[in-house]
């Protein structure tokens, strides 16, 4: 059995608990508590389980007996989620991943603290880094590499042989042609089609997608 502590006390944390509780592939995982930073601690119970301050978690839940899962949004170009991941690792915790049994993953390597929901297709010879979120219904093409701390919303089509840099974020129904180098911090807007490689911290919109003047870390 693996005892899981979920970071958060909002709907994403509630969703994560639902998936762990109902997915038969995770029958040996048990959600035992939630954790948030002290300033966000409103009540000591959520979904019937204790909520503990993240700053004190290691004093109540041994790093040897519990794992953490942080299913957070891509706010701040994924750097807020990254900060929780780093803080938890410094405390000595291992982060578990949730990969839906209704996703097709083809035995590809997947890092820690990934949240991969139903109907995602990860074709063979892809690599998924740490702290990656893939909402439902995405296509990740063969021989692609997904960097750490990235976020795919829903129905993103990433063609084969793409190299996605860290902190990238892809909007609903966006499309990326094959063989592209996606630079660190790329934001591709909803419904956009990317046909060329990107520049770091660029915002790209339209079909074909064009770079906007505002950097991505000032948008998301």
C-alpha cells in the first residue's frame, strides 16, 4: 500500500482523490490527508480527511511512509507547481504520479508528480519529465520529449519528434507540427497551430501561430 498526501484543498485536489479512489489500477494507493501552506489553511478537514500545514508535514507524516501528489494548475507558467515540488523534495518526500488506466502510454518513461488523465495517447518512444500535467484527450506523437513542469490542457495534438522545453503551456485544441523545438516557457494559445520552433518565454497565437510581444510569464 502507498499512503498519499495530496497538496491542495480545492477542486483539483478533490479530482485527484476521486481518481485515486476509483481507478482500479491504483487500488493499492490510499489518500490519507491533504496539505496546503499555512496561509491557505481554512479548515482542518477536506473531503473528510485532515488538512495539515505543508510547512510542518514531515513532523506528522514520515517521509519513509508517505508520498505526496501535487495536482496543481499551470499558473505562473507552472512555476508555482514547481516550487511545491522542489519544497517537497527538499523535505525528503517522493512524489507519486497518477496515470489514468484509460490512457494509452505504451510503457514510456514518466517522471514524478505527473497527472495524466483519461484518453491521453502517448505514442511509443516518448519521454515525459517530472511535474507534467496532461488533462484529458491529448495526443503526444512518437519520439517526442516533454520537459519538466509543463501543462497540456485538453485535445492538444503534438506531432512526432518534438522537443518540448520546460515550463511550456498548451491551450485547448492547439496543434504542433512534427519535428519542432519548443523553447522553455512557450505559451501556445487555445486553438492555435504552431508550424515553427519558438523562442523562450514567447506567447504564440493564431493559425499559423505568431509570437506576441508580451512574455508568457506576464500572461499566465
